[in-house]
């Protein structure tokens, strides 16, 4: 731990003032000084939460910062429970406690750090105004509320300029005159006769309990609920389990809506199922325009599924070595990169085989000769590329999990397409050329035939 900054009286729920809450921001030491596994950020969070859980007098926990700055106050997921039938604060709190019980009562749950900032037993003071006495003393109710707002809360008056800057004028009672409940009754207000009347003459201060804050989400009274996925599980698995628990637990009249980062994920959806086919289609159209044919691009594109399968296998095998074997955004970016890399190797074979076939070779002999001549360039470029991403696979330090995810997918996919591509690309080429119409397809890439040397018969 490097440093800490504490903010007593501040709640993490919207960073609003709360008498029984507090926030402490902890700064960890540099990553180079925390090389041991137990000194990682996630490990430290788990250790601190384990110790804080033993404290019975307060509810305390530690959260990691959000992965995307500005979307939420902590990592993990967040949803809002909504009281759509005006069941009251008790029903909302009951729903929150039921969800907590389902999660913490299941040792095999994929969810951890489940908590809610919604509380209905916060100590409060209720100002019970005797309206009859206030009317008899000539005091308006609006004046009573404005006086309490000004002295106990604050009131913006105006601005003034000083030293080239603009400052606000805020009116509020000094902290020493609003520290106790008796200070509220000591406040005085002017009545219709111009006399100063203390609030204690027409008001009783009664201790009570109630919600710390009353929030609304899309117009309904709401209670927040937060959680995160356990190590070794993806956020999608935790969200799926949470939705199942919500469906089985929430009573009639209480619904939920995802918010913050999860809401953005749900709105965007799984765009990869659209992006990846579009990338393959774009490559196919470019190749079709280049070769003025639809069969030759297919011979190149058909190796892409084997390339992706190799990448997925490599990511899956990395899970046995302690790496997070999940299909995250970096792995998906690697899939898009592999589309071009897989096609590159196939183009080296198909391009040369077509030139040989245009010069009179049979389809089988042309593709066999192309594989023999282009074997060395394919191996050289593939091995060089795989060696180039090895530092990503073996990377360490801050952000290493992102580099490793992309490096493992690219390296395993490139290795697979190099091995399988040398055997499958010729097969695809021969099959598709036999299915293609039997006609000569002129190409701009074919080398011109060399002129025959003159003989004696030519001068006869």
C-alpha cells in the first residue's frame, strides 16, 4: 500500500453525504514492486475483504476501480431494483436481502462482492412541526422549511469577483451550531408581527429510522445491487447467474434493469457475430475482384475456419497454464487479424498455382509445384510472425493480461494455419477448380511466355 485518502461522511452511492458512511481511496505501490502473486490488485482486494468481513460493528468492503472510467464507481456489474407497484421501502429491502442470501448461501456461485447501498435503518431526526401552534404564532410553514434549509443545509446567494476569479456566496450555520439535535430548536424565525420565535416552540425533534437516500431510476423508486465475477469466471457467466436468481427470487411488483457498464454491454450486444462474417466477406469480395473469379477466393477463404479453430484451441489450452481462457475483446480482435494472416499464406499457393495452370500445367501438378516452390516463403514469414508475438505471450507487468490474450490467440492461430494450410489449401484449390466452368480465365498476374529460340527451319 502506497497511500490512502479518507472521506468520512461520504457514501459511494452517488458520492452523496451520509452520516454513517465513508470512503477511503487506496493507492497501491508500483507494479514493479509487487511481483509476487499475492501482491496483485485482485489478491490484495481479496485479502482485505476477508479481514474486513470479521468486523461485526460495521459493513466494510474493498472494490476495484471500474474498467472504463466514467461508467460506474467500481468494477463488476450493477443493476437497479425497481418498485413498480409502490410496495414501499420494506419490499425493496426484502428483495435486496433475498438476493444476498441466494448468492452468499451458494458456495458454487460465480458471483462475489455482492452488496447494496440501500439501507432503511439509518438513524435520522424527524422534525414534527405543530401546524396549529405555527399558525397561532403567525409563522408560515414555508419560512420554517427555508430557515432549516439555510442554517442546516446551505443556500446559494450570489457570486462575487475577487483577484480575477469568481466565487460563490453560500449561507450556512457554523458547524458548532448544527452539531446536536438541540441546535435545531434553537434556530429562530421572524413571525408576522416581527418577533423572533424559536423553532422549539412549534416543533418537536423525534429520533427515527429510514432510508439513507431515496433514489429513482426511470421514474420508479429503486435500490442498487452490485457484484462481480469470481476469479476464473467471465462477466457473462456472472450476469447469466444473476439474471437466473432475479427471475426466481424477485416478488411480483419488483423488477430490475441493468445499468452503467453492463447496460452498455447489453445495448451493444454481441457484435462479433456480425463483425467477423463481414470481415470475411470483405476479404472475399476483394479477392473476387482481383482474380475476376469466385472459386479462387473460396479456395483462399476456406482455410479461415481452421485458423480460428486453432486459435480457440490455443486459448483453451492456455487455461491449464493459469491463463484466463475466455473469449474477451482482445481475443476477438486477434480473430479478425488472423483472417488476413490466414489468407496471406493461401494466396501464396493459389496465386502461383494459377500462373502455372495458365501456362499449361494440369491442376494437380500446378498446385503441387506451387506448394513445393512457396513452402520456404510461407514457413519463413509464418515463423517470423510467430516469433514476433512471443513477447506478447510471455509478457508481464501492468496490462500483461491484455497482451497475453491477444498474443496467445494470434500465435496459436498462425501456427495452426501454417500446418493445416499447407495440406488443405491445395485440396480446396483442386476441388474448386474442378467444379469451376471449364474456360480460360485470363489473369494480369501471369508471366508472359518466353519466345522460342529461332532454328534452322525458320530460315528455310
